[in-house]
């Protein structure tokens, strides 16, 4: 069965250690992969996710020690939401306060309870109580008891001036369909994908254009099972939407193409293969610094300049 939906979300962060502590400790995600920014190997690229880093659970960061804060605006991701069991909202409201994280009063949105808060760089996050999510696997090796643990992404909310062209791409190329409307938002759903299956398009004409920086989502990646599926999506983008993607790039754990969608958000199409467990065992994911073959020769120098995490 074809699985559509979000593959990963990548954002920009400030200091690496603060980012690492927040996502592994406060939110209890698994640190799935520690590698470097292939385009700037003196800085990290962090991957957080569930036990094996399944597509739909992966949040990644480029931490820059001296990043200036971003300014949210149209053409950007407004909020990134995770799934938790419906009965865990109270646990999380207390946990966030315990960790010094200010959260908003839980709100109801599309019939669900949403607990919104920000990460240390101001990135907008939410935990959404989902009926039945307790039956889905959660990471049991973290600080959060498994019954309350995050179950991958719920979805992302994109802030757009005009939802139409973005909706057309999500439905025609990425397998989404309109599910519901509420206020200024349109909810799109990717079939019966268990997690990472929602994109909300929020029309916010009053917002100025954003400026990327710490706390900004850099791009949202959508799933393609393999290379032929990705090629098919690239062809549909060209034929039906006159959009050209980049050449395919090998990201070691998936293979990617990129394009800017008409609303201004940077989209990626990432393959489900090969995944995160091909270069280290699942049991020890995220412990060793992994480098692409071309950078191994520079390992000593790279390790020397990367900030310490503990
Ligand atoms: Zn990406």
C-alpha cells in the first residue's frame, strides 16, 4: 500500500546543545542520527524521531550557534504538530510547565485538543490529542513514559496568501485530499496514513512575508516510497504545474529533490529508502557521529569544531 504524507520537517535552530536537550529530554524524542550539514560540515544536522526514525516521525535541525531569530510570515510553516494519546494532554501540560516551557491554553481545532507551545528558538509546536494513538508505537527508551510518548507528526500548518495552488499540488502530486474546513484553514489528509498525514493550509493575508532564521521551518519533505515514485511525482509537477525540481541529491538516509511551491514554502520529495538503520544498528542510533564517505577523511577536524552536546 502506498504511504503518502510528510516524510520529515527541517528547521533552523540556535545553539546545538540547547536544541538537543529540548527535543531529547523535554519532548522525549529519540535522537535518531547525529551527522553534519553536508553543505557546511562544521555544523551539525540533527535528526529526532521514533525508535527507528520512520518517515512521518522525523524532525531535523540545522543548529547554528549564532543564528539570528527568524520572523514568521506568509509562505512559511506556521506550526508543526505531534500526535499524542488523547488522554495525555494533562500529562503534557504539567510536563511542559515542569520543564519551564510556557504553553498556551489547550484549544479545540478540527474537533481535536491542541496544546501549543514554542521550542527554545521560538519554533511553533503543538501536541494534539488523538483518539486511539495510545495503540501506536512510541519510543520507550526516553524520559517520557511510553504511554504518553509522542507518536510521530500529526501534521503541519502552512501560512499562505492563497491556498489554491498549494492545495492543487498536495492533492495532485502528494496524494492528499480535502478533509475539512474551519475558519481560515483547509485541512488536507493523505489517505489513511497513520502519522504525518495532515497538512492544514491557513490563509493569513495580513501577515507580511517571513524571514528565515532560528525557529523557522526551512522545508517540509513529503514521502515517495522509492526512486520511481519520486520520478513520477517530479513528472506530474512538471506536466501539470509547470514546476521544475532540483536534481536528485543523496542525503545518505533518503534521496531528495526540492522545489519551491507557489505559496512560497520550500518542499522536498524524499524517498522512504534506505532509512536510518543502514549505517548503524537500531539499538545505537544517534550515538556516533556519522559522516558521508566524502567527509570521512576530515573526521578529526570536523569533530574538533563541532560543539559538545554534554
Ligand atoms: Zn529535508
